């Protein structure tokens, strides 16, 4: 598979990032220091009313985590992204994101006027900052994924964060099956028990990749995925 690197940069701790990931390319996200959390939301760039759908992604594949061989579905039954490589084994699709009230209660008051670039950032506002650059806003927010984080659910429904899920150098590759508007931030997971405000950086790199073959792992790992790829390929005819 062609792995020509087209672009590479670092998302600083607590920062946000966005890019239109073109069909035929893949995004590699790397945890640089261990313990990173990268929140992500995803849209069909040509028609942003089509966007990542968490319930369909989980129920179509009978999963509660993301790793190699799984895909991210849109609300139109098409595939936005495929997870083609992963050194972690578990990425959280259910834990949600933080907001200003939660972050202030957890880490104390903070403001740009007082703390400058070290002020406490939250996931919701970070998503909104990037969405605004593309003409989108609060009504366009959807359930997000949390790369590098793991959330376990007990029999009584209690959700718990698993520290140490990701190590320095761990990465995940997301192949674009459509032209995907990718919105990311590196804010801490809302369930992270760390009492200190300590978001971690992540590296992103964009690579050229081959068209998925008929025996591609993401296509054949679940029967529904084959239908999802067919719908996606029809969209580009």
C-alpha cells in the first residue's frame, strides 16, 4: 500500500484541528506522550447534513469499541472512515465530550485573560470553534469518538475510565471512504479521573492510500460493512 506522507503536524495539548480528508487518503493519529485523548466528529464535506452516526456504527457491527477492521458509518448508511490499523486495540465511541461547566468544576476556574494559552479548554467549545470555520454550529454537533481512551461499562450501566490505555507512539489509521470533514481536539476525556488539567498532544499525518480491495478487512469484517461500502461506492459513480 502506498504510504506517501502528504502532511504532518502536532496538535498541541487542549487544542483543536480540522481538515477535509480526501477519499484516497488516510489520517494517522499518534499519541506522542501516552495518555492522550483525541475527540473526533466527522461529516460528509460535500453535504454536512450527512454526518457520523454513533448508534448505527455500533449496532451494525455489534461493537462498543473501535479498532482495526471496524468502520464509522454516516446517518445515510454510508462509510465515512475505516480503521485500517491500530496499535491500541480500544478507542471509546460512547464517553462523550467535556463542556465548560464540567471542566471548571473538575479543574477550577480559568480564563484566557488570566492564564493566556494555558487556560482550561473543553471539548464542546473546541468542537464549536472548528465547526464555525466551516459554517457549522451548535445544531451540527453529534456524538463524538475518543481516540486512545477506553471506557468500560459494568453490568449495572456504570461507565468507568481505564487509565493507561494508550502508550507513547501508539497510533490509529483512519482511511477516508468519502471526502470527510474531520474535526479533532486534544481535550481530556470527560471521565478521566486525573484531578489535574493535563491534556496531551497528538500528531496527525495524512497519507496517500490504495483503494480498498474486495477482501479488505474493513469490508469483510461484518456483513453490514459490505453493504455500506456498496452504498458509498455508488455515491461516487
